[in-house]
């Protein structure tokens, strides 16, 4: 099933396609759809997987890749953003649960601390999904 939104059809799913990237970027930064915080662990100096962002249709085909920007850089390391593939993790009641057994296109997020650093680091990511959903995710990484 394909939804049509006549007023936005010529501009694409995001208003930024019509109004310009600076307007879309500023609006997105000020009003996330969903915010969440995560606490993760990492080994000092090692590249550590944190999470993936993916969006798929019920037939497991990709809706497109997310745009991930680092809103707050970590003080003691770096964020690594890569396009790749990941296994979804949908709940059993989600129509896409059957997709959990195959890798799908995704944006993968990693963290790597400065060599020798131990302690807590923090970063914030802003993510706009292909659907237009906007997430702001804050990570605290306990580096050992």
C-alpha cells in the first residue's frame, strides 16, 4: 500500500526537500520525535558497536538509510558512522518480525575511545529516518 500526501508529493517525504536543508536541519535539531538515553560499555582504544538504525517494509525491503549526525562529540573518543547491514530486532507482535532472521541495509554506529582513556564519555546523535521520524539519542559510554 502506498500513501500519497498530495501537498508534499512533489517535495518528497521531508519538507526540507522544498524548503532547503538549513530549515530542515534547524527544525530537526529543535524538536525530536523521540529522545532516549543509553548506557554502553567499551574497552579502551577498541572500536565498539553501539547500535544500528534501519527502516524496512513488511516485505523486509529497505525504506532507505537514515541520516545520522553527531550533535555532541565525545570528549575522549570518536563516533564512527558506517553504512552496512544489521539484523533487525522487532517484537513478536510486529508485522516485520519475520525479517529478524536476515540482515538488512542499516547505518551502524560505533565508538572508539582514545588509547589509554578509562572513565565515562558522552555523545548525542540526531537521526532522521527515511520515514521522516527524528530521534535524538544520548549515549554514556563506560570505558574500561
